């Protein structure tokens, strides 16, 4: 028995000291059992368990620069009668899609907006959906 007592004394003496100096005071087995804050942060990198892509966790996907459809096809005048062409630039609720989503250049976006508004006024395109 005398051999077991010195071996247990450092264990019981070490546990209360670690819990007193730690951030949370508990029973000794709670914080030291691995339920405390993790020193390395999230193990998988990003929020929600998604792996981070590259240095700094940004840019997982490479987004290609959008090119103006009208510039590549060399279309100068956008006809307001071409409903099929204009419907590609109008959302299903009737809103004109912004150029940051379509990739159309500034000058063609202005011409496109004017053509869509003309087509709306003569009832070729709806102003809004019926909901």
C-alpha cells in the first residue's frame, strides 16, 4: 500500500492545480478530458466544415471574366422587336438583370435597357409576372 500512495499523490495533486490555473474551474476530469477550447481552431479550415481553398481561405473557384455578348457578335443596334434576345436579359419576375450578372458592357447595357423598356411599352415583354 505504501507503494500506491506516492504514485497517486502526484496525480491528485496535479489535477487540482491544472484546473485552478485553467480558464474554467471544474471537477478536474471535465476540462482535462478534451472538452475545452481547441488550440488549433477548426480542424477542416473553413466555416461549416468546408475546406478552405488556397492561402487565406479565399478563391476556391476561379471566376472567368465575362465578355459582352454584343461586342463579341458585333451587334451595335439592339432591336426592341427581338423578344427572344431580350428575354435572356430579363429575370422571370420581369426585372432587368444587372450587367455584373450578365457580363454585358456598359454601353450595351444602356442600349439593352432602352430596348427592353420599348418592348414593354408596346406589350412585347411583360412589366412583371402575374403573382
